C-alpha cells in the first residue's frame, strides 16, 4: 500500500509543482519569491514596503541568544516580562527556566513574554538587545531591517 501511494505521488508531483502561481492566488500583502542560486526575483509584491514582522523578530532573537547564551543558563521571569502585550508562552513571574525552555516558548508559542525575558537575560535590557539584533542583521547583510 505504501509503495503504491509513493509511486502515485511521484507520478503526480510534476503536475502539482509545474503550475505557475498567479498574483491573484497569493494572499500575502507583501511577498518576494526568488531563485537563490542566481538571485533572480520570480515574483514580488510591495517588496520594498516596510512591514512589522513579529516572526522575523523572534527568529533574530533566537539567533542572537543562541550565539551568546548557553542553553542551560537560568532565566528568571519578571512581572515586566509577563506583562508584555501580544502572544504569550505564559511564563510565570518569579520562576526560573533554562534558556532552552524559554526559546521553546519564544519559537513554538510565539511568546512575547519569552522574547522579553531572553532579551533582558542576554543583554540586560530590551534596548541593548535590539542593538545586538541590529549588529547581527548588518553582519547578515539585511539592508532594510531595523529592530527597536
């Protein structure tokens, strides 16, 4: 049964991926699709429009934390971390968690409380952490990226 399904999938795969996407089918307000080997832009919509992108912020937060902190370090959550607006990992003020556990809260739960706790732990303040994120984005060549 599994082998038959796999063969069917392999036969149908070219049909599934060969149909070009039309702009009307892409619901994103802004988008860029490019071929990375040549850097050729295949599709773009509002590519230069500045956007607030929480997911990119959380990925950059994780990257900076992973480069500067050990996974077994202890992060203590404050009331200020808990009170951050937006999505939450429901970290408990006064409790301590490992950096690894708080990273899970940041990336799996999209927890803004986890991001605030990691920023303070890693750099001492949100402003200092934003500066680290901006340094990293410059090193990565991200020309239109700025964190505050």
